[in-house]
C-alpha cells in the first residue's frame, strides 16, 4: 500500500514554477527543484515526473493562474479601455503584483527555447491563445459599444496588444521603471480606442 503524500502538490508546483521562471528551463537542475520544494528526488519524480514533465506542468500552472486572474475581472462595470488597462497591467507588471521573478515565464521560455520542443511550444501557444481570446472579447464588446476603433478587426487589435505585451515583458526583464512600462501601455491603448 502506497503511503499518502506528506506535502501539498500545488504548493510544490508553485515553488517549482518560480524556479523555472527565475532561472529558465536549461539552467534549472533537478537539484534546484529539490532544494526549492524541500522534497527528495523520488518524491518530486513520483508526484510530477521528470524535469521536462515538471516544466510542462509549471507552464500549465502559470497559464491557469493567468486564466483565473482574467476571470476575476469585473467586466460589467468597466469600459473596454479600463478592462484592457487592467489586463495589460496585470500581465506586464505581474512580478510586482504577486512578488515573483521579473518578466514572464512564457516570454522567458519563448526566448530560451523558441519552437525547439513541440510539447513546450504547445503550452506557449495555449497561453498566447488565452490572452488573444480575452483581448479579442473585450475589444469586440468595446467595438459594439463604440469604445474601441472598428477600423481594424478585434482579432488584429488583440494580436497587436499581445505583441506589445510581449515587448513589455522584455522591457521588464531589463529592469525598466514601472512608469516607462506604463507609458508603453498607455500608447498601446490609445492606438486601439
């Protein structure tokens, strides 16, 4: 009979996610993950699998956190501009908001690995799709209410905001000030209104 786990898997996954986020996939060793979680190699492996599987779970965990944050937005009482600003600010300044590593795990991974691994690429694309769907929905609703330009499709505007956001995430990694990042968000939002 297997012994019950003596640790919280979600807490361990959060710690693992932050290690990958800070160090990147290739620079992170299983020993680093063991140290962060205070788990033995066997416990970590039994709960999550090898480093590759664990990294995929960390990316999924990161995406689920983002999806939860987007779900919590009060979409009824705000204009499209207010919602887009909240979304962009959360995504761009997440590290300050929840005291985590600089930049974005997805942007960092994209720069580190690109499309070298099909499983990791699938997770990166899933995160981008999540953001695109959310941006597009807010933009489309804003267009219906004449709060957003309708000269360009909501999908194209959503891709523009996502690419701007990815650029902002790189700025954040280079320790740019919040004011500088906020000014880029301001210009991006003025472009779609």
